[in-house]
């Protein structure tokens, strides 16, 4: 019986969710977006997605071979490979995708230690570097609802994306409903707001994505857009145009909430959401590039450890909060020694020792004081309520006793003086 | 919403152990002689009850102390509260609860005797409320004593004190100790047995059992039967217990709450993806994911800054981790090393 038994650390029941189910959720949520892209641009969209997966997975495998690691079957490269093409137009060349994937895997992920250790969002950096190298290819969009050629020269009719018109200060000539449904030129995955938002909400309901990050990004971002319109329209219209063009909504659900590079604490997530909202807004308002969101995301990634530190500092003070009160308002150092003595065994021992060697007892008392001080700073804050009160009561009683004793001694001395 | 809530929701899996009657392993009862055999139960004095607890050698299963010492030394003062602990917030474990539910009269008698010693103003039985997978409802009263349902997420033991009046004292005693006290008073029986939950998916007949103290784990498992070869056997609670290798040499004691045999353990942790779920789950609001990294690097100074000493070892962080990392074990180990270093004066 015993050879087969296995060692296992303490909690022996675990949640059924694992990294694999989380990643599968994200992939499932990305599938409808690809279906919409297929509907608007034909099979080339699907092929771009497949090539993205292929490049990322192959590059990770090469990296693992070079580093002499075991090739693991984790799904994160596949997600990176699925997200990158969705940020680009459907006419983009395959080699651009390959370059973006190479940057994502070889520059962002592997040098820092692979999955779980990267500092920046791989998809965002891959897209950003492709956008810098080939702006003409990455920012020229085909008109939707036409079937693109799978390989070869691009002969599709091009159109101006709403984000570009907005950057020029012109009101886009599309209906808001069209923008919601995605039949406007733009990145192949980010235009169909309805589908993207539904998939994002699916992820939030499944708790794969923490609700705090997207909400704390989208609310301040919309507020800023509504307050500072770039075009001459009512602030609501302007908000709709600004919010529904570009990759902000897609990014909020699928890139910003990526667990590795965002802060860990809830409050840190809030701060990160607000920071990236402000940064994305500033990029949009003052910058000339249409897709400032990716850069805002990278800036947020830089600060995310800092947000965690700030959060930890706040919590640190909060945890001490109860204790500060205790030290300053309730506990005096004198009472701490009494706490030591309250244990019956200790008291007996001390009495005996005091009888035997009164000179040493004084020293021990100071030691006990130090010890008890240490103990009290280590106590958990919450569960002491009833202990405390009992100590207080006892100490008060003893104080009273002492007070009673003291005047009697005074009287004695007075009597002696009188005698 | 979940922003301020700490702790985790656990599937309790207490069925069918809770509703099935307790299985008693046959053993020879031991009896003691006392100097006051003929006194009626309601005429027993305070000292006599303490004497009974001492003669019967009752151990309180909630903290492992001797009941007689506990009764003797506790001074509740005015308006104190006596809490009977039957919380059982860990999955599978239901030994205290089933003691209360299947022997309510005995437990009530024990509580009555205990009340006589401690003379509290208020007495209640604490039970964990969030048991969804059973159609069994928690009784409102055990004998004449009110049952307070302790709600909320795991870990719930700390919330036992929530119902006591402010500024008053309270004492917690285990429900099974009350059962044993009643037996000692009625039949002069020594506490030779303990209540244990035997559960897990490898157990054929999951039950609450009453077995003599010192029975080996193997015998208890044989009593309930195995339906497949277990991969892990756990002694203690499902969240805090330890896995054992030699079931024939491990014996149960009064504080053992359960034995769980699982047909499959957890394998292959994957790297931490930094999702922050462990931070969210921690009932003490510690920055667990950062602490885990620090613990792996052995940076004890920073760990002190991150309040690693406050960890109560509840295991909630490991439970939620999607990468199946032993977060709690890493932190508890680092905490122990820190304490050692502090003693040696190197920190
Ligand atoms: S084991 Fe410690 S660190 Fe983990 S959740 Fe419990 S208290 Fe927090
Ligand atoms: S729950 Fe696990 S994977 Fe998530 S941050 Fe904590 S240790 Fe890392």
C-alpha cells in the first residue's frame, strides 16, 4: 500500500479551474471574432490567424530547443499569435505578422524567462514594433465586405478608417450602428464592437478576466473622451466615434487584462486601469498614430510593479492600523509584563525564583518585558478581541490593587514620620 | 462586490458522511471509580464536574488541551459566553457536527454540566452555515441551546467570536468533548474513543466513525473499505492536514478530525502566471504572489516587511491557484525559517 502513496502539500482540495481552462476560455472567446473577420474579409482573415498561431508556437519551440528546455504544451503563445493579427488590417502581409510574432516571442518573452515572467505584453510590443517598421502596411485598411485574395498582390479597394478621420479632425462618414456591427474599415478584429464586448463579458463572467481591469479602464477613458472631443459634434456622438474606432475595447478585454503583466492586487488593478486610460487618451488626443492604445498598455506594464508596491504599502499601514491603536491607546509597557505573569505556571516559577534569588529576578523581568513586546508586535490583529479585554480587566483590577496599596504605604511612612 | 471580501467559497462535500449515522468500532470501554457515585446529575457541584473531566481524561478536540484544566482555569467573569465549537468549515470534515446532530441529548447534557462550572451568561453552539450540497438543514437548537450559524467564506473559525457581546470574555470548547463529558457523568466512562470523518473518492463507504484512540489509519480505512487504490492519504483536515506514507504506523488521536483518501493527487505545477488570485483569496490581505517569489529567493528581510508572520496557514491561496502551485506550503516554510533565523539572531 505504501509504495504508491504520494506526498502532497497542505490543501488537498483545489479549484477545478487551471491555467489550461483559463487559456481555453480566451481562445473560445477569440473564435467568434475570427468568424466575424471571415464574414467581412473572407478566408484570408482565418489564414492570418492560423499563421499567427503557427509562428508563435514554432518560435517558442525553437526558443525552448536553444535554451535546452522541455517543450511544454502551454497555450499562451497561441493566444499571442491569435491576438496579433486581429490588431492588423486583413490585407497585411504574412511576413509582418511573422515579424511581430518574432518580436513578441524572442524579444519580450524568452529573454525574461518565458511564460509568467515577461515584463511587457508580448502582443502589444509585437504590434507596436510592426507599426513602427511598416506603418503604411499596418495602418491602411481595406473596405469591409469584400473577399480578399489569399496570397499575392493586394488588389482590394482601400478606405479611410474612422480613427484616421478623427485624427484629422473630421467627422467620420459612418453610422454609429455600422461601427457597432463592424462594417467599417479598421483592424480586422477590433471593429465589431458588439461581438468583442460580448466575448469580453463572457470572459468576465467566467472569471478568467478580472472585471476590475476592463471596467476601470473603459469608464475613465470614456469620460475623458466625452469631456475633450476632437471633432465638432455633440459630446455623446464624439464619444461613440472615438470609443468605437480603434482597438481600445478589444484591448481592454484581451490585452490589458492579461494576468502576467498587470498588477496583482485589486487596488493596483484599479490604478493600472486609470493610468492606461489617461495614457491612451493623451496618445489619442496629442499623438498622430491611430493606435496609441498599444503604447499606453506598454507604459502601464512599466508601472505595474510600482502599483503593487503602493498597494502593499497601503495595506501595510492598514494592517498596522489596529496595532498602532493598541500600542498607543490601550497597552502600556507595564501591562505587558503582567501578561507574561498571567500564565499560572510562569507565575509559580517566578515566585520560587524570587524567593531564591531576588537579585536575578529583576533582570528576568526586563527580559520578559522585551520578549512580550516582541510577541505583541507579532500578534495577528483581528482575533485578539476577547483576550485583550480580559487582560484589560485584570490589569485594571491589579492597578486598583496597587493604587490601594500605595496610599497605605504612604500612611505607613507618615506614621513612621509621626513616630 | 468582491473587492472587499476575503477568503474563498469552498464546495463542502459533506455528504453522505453527515446524514449517515456514526459507525462505532467495537472496543472495550474503560470505566473509572469516583468518590461520589450516587449523586444525581443535577446536584453535582463545580469541583465534582471538574473531577469527572479529570478522571475521564477528556481532551478538548478543538485545541488539544485537557478539558479539566480548561474548566478549572477559565474565569469568564461577568456576562461571559460559552461557545461550543462545531464549526467544521473544511470540506469533507463533519465529525463535530455529526456528534451534535446524532447525539443532541448527550451534547446538551455535557453543555449543561459545563455551564454549571463556568456559569456563563450566554451559551451557543457554532456551526458552519454554507453547506449547499445537502438537503439537510442545520437544527435550530441542540437541546435547549441555540445554534448560531457561522456564515461567510472559508476560513470561518475566526468568526466564531462574532456573536459575543462586546468587552466580555468567551471560551470555546469542542462539541465532542461535551459528548464525552456527558458519558463520564452518566456511565463513568473514560474517553477512550474519538470521532473521525473518513471520506474521499477512494473510500467505499464514507462515514463518520467513532474509533478508540490509538487505532492505526490502516484499520480505520479497512473499516470503511476502499474502492480503488488511493494515491494520497491525508490525516487531519482537507485544507490543513498532512499526507502520510505509512498508514499502518500512523495512529489517530483526539485532535484528528478526519482521514481522507483520494484516488488522484495533484501533479505538475505550471509556472505562476501572476493572476493575483492568491492575493485576492488571502483572508489576511497579504500580498501572497509577491511573497511566494520572495520566499523562493529566500529574501527574509523583505518577507518581514510583507508581514509573512501574519499568515495563518489556511491554504486558501493554494486552493485558488490555477497553476496548482503550493503557495501556502512555500510561505509557511519560509515563515518557519524566518522564526528560526529570528531565534538565532541572524535576522
Ligand atoms: S495560507 Fe497564509 S498566505 Fe495563504 S491565504 Fe492563508 S493566510 Fe494567506
Ligand atoms: S494564484 Fe498561482 S498563478 Fe496566480 S498569482 Fe498566485 S501563485 Fe501565481
